[in-house]
C-alpha cells in the first residue's frame, strides 16, 4: 500500500468544499492499536495509515454519529462524509445503501483493496505488545512487523483474522476513488467457518452456546459497533414494553443474542467487528455466518454486494422456502 | 422515613382518593395515599421540596414530588403525569389500590430561613406540583411570612392542575393569586399570556422577597431572565432540577449534575448555587 | 501485624484448606480471565496478569435481586447476602477500587447489599511483580504492593509467598492455615521491598494528576471533549469493566407469578442513562458522556470523597475497541488547563 498516495488522496478529498470530514485509520496510542480518525485537514490526513492492523470498520460511523439538537438558527451540516473502506467495509456501505440507511450522495467512498488483516489477540499473544507504537506491513510472505527497531517476518496464515480467511470480497464492491490495485482474491478454506460447530449434534451445540451466552455481559458493544445495527429505537433499549429484561442471566442473554442474530440475518456483511469488540470473547461471527449461509443457500441472497438489490428481509419471492415457518 | 435497615425496601400504602387534574395523552392524575403501617404514618416526616419514589410492584418506581405540605395532615399527595411505563401503571390505580412509597428524598425549600419574607411562587404545568406544598405551608403559617404571591400558568385552562383549589384561593385575601393560560379561551376571566410575561406585568419588588420557580425548562429560562431584570439577586431565586433517578440515595450515580447528586444535594437549588453547576441547564 | 511465609509446595494444601469458604480465584476460559468460584479439587494458579472483569463483581454483582415478591402480592422477601467468601489473588488496584467505592456505598445512607458482601468477603491480594502494559496505579495513589482495601497481601518471592496481614479479617484467615506457614524473617521483607521497587520501575505509563481535579471544571466548554470522543462507539466497556464504576439501574422483572426488583450495572456512556421519557436528553452526545466519565472519576468524586475514582488498572485502555485512552485524554486535559 502506497501511503503517500493514500494521504494525498485523502488530503484532496477533505479539501473539497462538499466534504465535511474523512474517516480513516491512524496509529493508536501504543502497541498495535489503531484509532479511527476524523480527518478535517491535510495535516491530519498526513497521519493516515492503511495496514494489516486496520481491522475497524469505519462505515459504522456513517450511522453512529449523533445529531444533537442544534442551537436555534443554526443549519445542519449536510456536507458529505468520506470513508475509507476495505472490502468487507464496502459491503457495509452497500448494505446501508440497499436499506436506504444512507444516501449515495451523502458519502465519498475511498476503496482500499485489502490483502487481509490480522487477528489482534493472536498478534499480541504471539508477539507481545509494548508501549511503543509498532508497525505491521503486508509483505510477500504475509506480514512484516516493525517493533522497537526490529523487523520480523510473519507468515500470513499465522495471524490472518478468521473473517479474512473466509473473505470473498477483499476488493471494495463500491467506491468513488480507489487507492491501490485490486488484490487477487483467495478461496475461503471452509465455507463460512461454521462447519466445526455444525458437525456436532444438537445437544453439544446447545451446551456450547449455553456456555458462550452465559458469559455475555450485555454491554451491547456488539450492537454499537455494528454498521448495520442502527435502529433509532432499538428494542433492547425500549422499556415500555420491555422485550428483554436487563438482568444478566442465561435466558435473557440468549434472548438477546438470538434476537440480534436474527435481526442481522441477510444483513450482516461479516466484517467481524462484533466479535472483535466483544469483551466476553463470544464467537458472534460463527452465529452470524451460519445465518448468512442459510440465507445465501435458501434464498440466494447475499447482503452488501449489489446496491440495486432489494433488502432481503423486506422482499418476498414466490419460490422462497417456507418449511420453517410454523 | 427512609428505611434505615434497607433503603431500597418501600412501604406499602393505599390510595385513598384519586382524581384527574388534566386530560389527554399526558394526563395528570393526583393520588392521596396513606401508609398501611400506622407506625410509618406517625413517624413519616417530609417538608416542601422533597420527593418520594412511588411505584407499583412488578412495574417499577418513579421519583415524584410530594405535592402536599406536612401541615395538611397524615397523608401524602402525588400528582403524576402519564409518561412511560411506571406512570402509566400508576394511572390505573383507583381508591383502595396499593402503591409503594419510599423516601422522602432530597433537600427542602429552606422555608425556615425565609421567615419574615414575602414568598413568590412561579409555576408552569406539572411544575406546580413542588410549588403547591410551599403555598400550603405558607398559608398555614401566614404570621411567619411577609406575604404570598402565586403565579401559575399552563397551555390551556384544561392543563392547569389543582383547579378545585382556585376558588377558595381567590377568597383568601392574604394570597395574591395570578393564573394564566397561553391562549385566549371563552369563560376564562384570569390572565392570558406566558408565565414569564405575567411575571413582568406583575412587576413584583425584589425587596425582602424570595422567588421559587418550577416548570418546563424553557419557562424556567425566561423566568430566571425576567427575575434578574426585576432586580432579584441570585440567592433570592430558587428552583428545582429534574434528573433521571433510580436509587434516590446517592448510590446509583444516575442523577448527577456536575458534582451534585440531585437526589441528595437537590432537587432544590438556589440560582446562586446552580450557576456553579455546569450541567444544571442541560 | 505480622507476616508469614507459605512454601509453594504447600500451595494446594493452602487452597484445600480455604476451599470450604466459598473460595474465588481467577480462571482462564474462552471469555478470558475472570474470578470464579473454585471448583472442588481445583488448584488455581496465580501466574497471570489482571482479570478482564474486575473482582468488584463479587461484592457488586452485575445483577442483584433487591427483593422478591409474588405478582399481585405485597409481601417483600429480602435476600440478604450472608455468605462468606474469600477472593484469592486480587490485584492491589482492584482492592483499592473497592476501598474507594466503599465511600460511596456508605455515605449518608448505607447500601446494605454491597456493605454486607464487603463485610463477608476476605480479599487476599497478590502483589504485582510484572505490571501490565497499561498499568498506571503509581500515578493515582496506588502501587504494586498497595494494601488499601485488602485483608491480606501475598507477595510472590519465587519459591515462597510472603503473607502480610492487613486487617483482622486477614489475621483470622492466617490463623486458620497457620500449620502450613512459617514465620517470615527480615530477609523476606527485604526481598519484598526489592521486588516492589522493581515492579514500580516496570510501570511504563503515567500521568501527573496534580491540578487535574481542580482544572477540569474550567474545561467544561472546551472542544477537547468533542475531539477525544469522536470515535467513541458508546459501548460502555470502559465503565462496565472499570473496578471503580458503580452506577446501576433498577428494574422490576416478572416470570410467571414470581417477580423481583433488581439492580444491574449501568453506564454513563450509554445514551439511555440520562434520557427522559419526553425525549429530552441532558447529555445528548458521546462527547458530554465522555466528559462525564472523566469528570466523575477525576473531579466530582474528588470533590465528594477526596480521592480520585480511578486506580490506574488500565482496563479501559486495554479494552476500548477504538483506542480511546484515558491517559491520552488526561494528557490533553493537562495541556488545556
Ligand atoms: C425530583 C423529581 C421530581 C419529579 N416530580 C414529578 C411530579 O411531581 N410529577 C410527575 O408527573 N413527574 C415528576 N417527575 C418526573 C418523573 O419522575 C418521570 O416522568 C417518570 O420517572 C417517568 O417514568 P416512567 O416509568 O413513566 O417512564 P419510562 O420512560 O417508562 O421510564 C424511564 C425511566 O426514565 C427516567 N425518567 C424519564 N423521564 C424522566 C424525567 N422527566 N425526570 C426524571 N426521570 C425521568 C426514570 O428513571 C424512569 O424510570 C419528577 C422527577 C424528578 C427527578
Ligand atoms: S474480511 Fe476481507 S476485506 Fe475485510 S479485512 Fe478481511 S480480507 Fe479485508
Ligand atoms: S459485545 Fe459480547 S458481551 Fe457485549 S453484549 Fe455483545 S455479545 Fe454480550
Ligand atoms: S470503551 Fe471506548 S468506545 Fe466504548 S464507550 Fe468507552 S470510550 Fe467509548
Ligand atoms: S478509569 Fe480505567 S484505568 Fe482507571 S480504574 Fe477505571 S478502568 Fe482502570
Ligand atoms: S458516572 Fe460513569 S464513570 Fe462514574 S461510576 Fe458511573 S459509569 Fe462510572
Ligand atoms: S438517584 Fe441514584 S444517585 Fe441520585
């Protein structure tokens, strides 16, 4: 990735009068951390990076940014927001377009073809983080770690995030500007990465999820970080009526986790953010990918790929299978 | 009194009487309630400005101003606007039904310190709920105060609370009572206009006077401005804050405005004190 | 108070003798490291860094039943937490955090649930020989061998643990396992001091807190809050998992004819925390919420209880998914003051 080109492009974009700010990745405050950056000028654009550490899906900020009540007489700032996207992130933008969650004219999409990012936990486990901010680059073998003045070659398979192993769209599916050449796609090793759980019998599976859901802290980080969880009036927050009690116990946790998974069926674009941020390490990706696979196999729908598509949950085809409907 | 053993345990109380003050989607209903336990009834003490957590078991609790003065008798009064879950459930209660009460919470209007002064209350809508005990308290101690003026307004005459008391108030020559509604109505022979404007028209002297106000935020803002124009000093003005509350005893953290816990350090504040609290007018 | 030594060879006997006392210790599982009740026959090891969920959950559980009742009934059944517990391997910062929130739960009105658990729980600390990457306890009044809030402090001296009594609860515990212990000598206390110095030296991150509590109110309108919170996703991880965060919600829940009123952790980083039914929100954006979090810890709490409500455990830094770093924020605060 040519960082100079990226920064130059970003600087040009934020200089445009119709652009409010640009969402990009910056170095964090220590170790391997990356901080989402809200770039408003060329100076700040010069701090942008794109590396295998850039896991965060910045498309989430397109719907997350709050609009506080404006002082009287002040006009809302309707300028465009520019956003840097990897392949998976671009699918989030596309899905938002499909659902009319955002307008095409309201965004400038800067596509970053993506050779795959790392699993941060694995990285920190194998190559302990230090207080110095480290760099990680893509290399021929996989990754090149620059830490405290030392260079370490790391094989791709050793650190590649699970979502990336399974990725079928590393090149942005929608963009206004592309930085860098498209990458060569790869074959996901096992379809959707759910085979392992699927292979077990119902009882074992149930036990597995029981244990996982029991750990849930109901912090709702998974919802907040999700680019497609953007309902203004989420049923989780609603008190009247209360759909899911706030008590943290296995049954309420399960109700919550399943409700969220179902709300995302046919909408989740597999960016893996929920799983990344979950402080209880719940393998949410497995759940979402299982549903994604069902939707794809049964209904032939894949979210976040074609901006002209009908939203899955709002569309009906005469030949849709119905056997699971009671 | 606050349950010293366990302040989260409420007392049972029975609704003795109840009536609607206003109608519509956000109706206001008043409840006169009496504690079931005689000991609590006897030992309960509250003072104008304080509130209580009232609730319905199985639904929840809400912080509500105690809208009667202790001088009125061994009962409590609450006037509740129908907003969400708990207030809707409260609205379904009829005489003989049970509710739970815990408290009293919060500080008090310093009525003892105000002895000898003229008291001016300025209320809007449901904001009259904490004003009413002040009025009642002064009414039963006229000798100790320099006079009593009450300004109270709402959008329409139907939105005014405590209407059944106005008639008697108008006969009380020690009370200067000024009612107002926002828009002209037939058969309304009081003022028409916003509360802050009525205040200006009345032009009360700040001399030896304490002004107390409660109502919608926008009203409070203009009332404060106007009181300043009339020459009131910051420490002659009092108001109450309304922040979300859960525990009422300075534990749950929720009600803070800056470094104040509104449930403990409030809800009554002098304007002088509020100016030091950055979040007070958020 | 005296100090004793426990040879590590006797570790499993030591654990065995405490096993009947509702013993909790950190255990590593899918979800990460967390304090859990020690299973029968299990011998926990303490060779890890700090837990993800702080041990505050043992005295302030994420969900606590305040009382139970029957739907339609009016008799309240109060569960009184009266079980003894021993927490093994509590880090000094987390014990200090409990010590700090003791103030909150006992000022003015007592909180019977918290205080009862606190009274019934013995905290056996473990000094940190290898502080974590983002630990900054030494900046906020703590340190790797701080004993505030603990009943007993263990220091890993290599082949032995040094056990230092801090409170009477701690002494009582020592008495019960006396047969496994030997008297500590001068040498071990010297060893401890050396380890403590070394550990403090390994702490990489710091902040000079002087001036922050007094300076924060002046920065109320500063655009710094907007800047530092721009990328916050409002997930509340920094508060749920903070050992000093104590905010809670209260809700009634029913299941068939059984009902309960319970309280559960809440966070000022959530939008609903301050939202009124009318739709009005006194803290409408994440910038006001972040400002509250920092102010609460570094200014309001100091005004009320004369201590900073942050023990420098580093969890909020380690676990924030978008790298909002409290030391970075405090650094910017210092620059603006
Ligand atoms: C000190 C004080 C005195 C009050 N006095 C009165 C009164 O005399 N009469 C009256 O009708 N109302 C009064 N309120 C407001 C009343 O507490 C809320 O309208 C009520 O809690 C809404 O609860 P709900 O369950 O019906 O709404 P829901 O939306 O179902 O519940 C949401 C939760 O939000 C909180 N909440 C929502 N709106 C408010 C609000 N405006 N103020 C505080 N918390 C809120 C509460 O914690 C409530 O539990 C007072 C509030 C405070 C803080
Ligand atoms: S899922 Fe695909 S596009 Fe997304 S980070 Fe991984 S490789 Fe890149
Ligand atoms: S992020 Fe994890 S712990 Fe938090 S609510 Fe989601 S699943 Fe539960
Ligand atoms: S953990 Fe980070 S993103 Fe989450 S609420 Fe805290 S500061 Fe915001
Ligand atoms: S604020 Fe952060 S560092 Fe301080 S005690 Fe809480 S989690 Fe630990
Ligand atoms: S106000 Fe916020 S920072 Fe303070 S204890 Fe509560 S959740 Fe934590
Ligand atoms: S209502 Fe809980 S602290 Fe004030």
